C-alpha cells in the first residue's frame, strides 16, 4: 500500500505531540527554593527569607521512592506538614526516586505516585497544586524506562484531572542525552565534582567541572530552570571532619557562565535548600545576586 506524503507528515506531527517539549518561552519568571526536610516547619528566619527574596515557588520533597528488600519500589521518608505556606507561594510536590527503581518496569508505579501525592494534598488541605516534579539521577542504562515512567505519569487520568505541569531534575551529565518528555527541567548546578577528589576541587560546585557542559545548553530543547547550591556538606574523611562549602564568588561565576551560554536560565532561579543555617551562610547581597534576573 502506498502512503501519501501528507499522511506521513501528519503521523510524524502526532507522534511528536505525544512528548512534552514546549517552547522555551513558556517558562515563567520567578524565585524558588527546594524544601528537603521531613517536616514542613518554618522558623521566623525562613519565613522572612521567603518574603525578602520574593519566593513564589517552593519545590517541596513529599517523599522518596526506594527499592524494598522484596525488589519492589516503596515510599520512604514522607514529609509531615506542621506549617502551611502563604497563599502567594506555589507548592510543587517533588518526589525523589532512586535510579535502581528504573532498572526494570514496575507496572502501576506512576499512578501510585500521583495518587499518593493527591491524597497528601487532600489530607493536609493543600490547594491549587498544578505541578509535580520528579527527581532521579537516571543514567544511559535507566533513561528509557525513566522516560516511559514520566510519560505514564503525564498521561494518567489522575494527573490530567488534577495537575497541568510535569517537570524533572536534569543533572549536567544528562544534558548530553535526549531530553525527557516533560514540560521543563530543573538544571541541578551542584554536586558537580568527584567527592574522591575533594582536595583538588570542591565536589559541590567548581566552575572547572561545569565548563565542559556549557556547550550543551544552547541547543538543549527543554525549557530550563537553574538550581544553585547554598548548603554545606559535612563528612568525615580518615577520621577528620571536612566541611564542603561553596564560596559566593564561585556560585556567581558559574551563574554568569551558564546565563551567558543560555540567557533564559535567568528566568526561574532555585536555591537548594531552605534552611536557617543555609540562610545564615551567605550575606544578603549574595542571595540578591543569585536571584538577580
């Protein structure tokens, strides 16, 4: 049977429409934070931070998904809600899923996650939630299953009836892969180095580790938000306590470089993560510069 060229074109357009790769201009401008503790409870300094830096989005980790001993994914470290956020701030349920959960297909997992998020929203009277973000350090081995999993989320009836946006985190090394089928990605510009080489470079963030990926930014087809580190990583190495903290100048140097490579990375800026110690770690001028659009 001979297929007409017009029919082929229509089929290709229909297949392309199945993936969520919108134009870059659809990403709204704003300031945001990640919230990564197991209880949503804010002190006065954290509440003041939200106001001072005009935070309009909080990516709130609802729970993790990890592999159980039986070989099936299960929820872990679920958040509780002792406080509520101001109505002016959009809460974005964020779920971290370990990469090994994507080594094989788990039927119904996508629907279970969406259902759990919606139940948590209803139980805690959290309204006007329109987006879900999934965080996974997927690799070339797990990429296809992870992308299929994201498609299942976005196409599930529960998602389409309660939510309108799906996003995922993007590590720098994932920029070289095909873009995931989501509305946009949150580019994680931290944990860029090898922790074993901590004496040579800061494992949280070092411009020299970011530089090789700058060339991928302009051609990457997804809209991207930019997430920067304001946390400290403390660990014991050969019996000695080592504190990894990124200098303000290094954060701003990297920010300048990625925005030069791709200007729209200044549209939506996120810091990881909201915590009084992190607020105190940097001067207000530093935060002003990080959140500068």
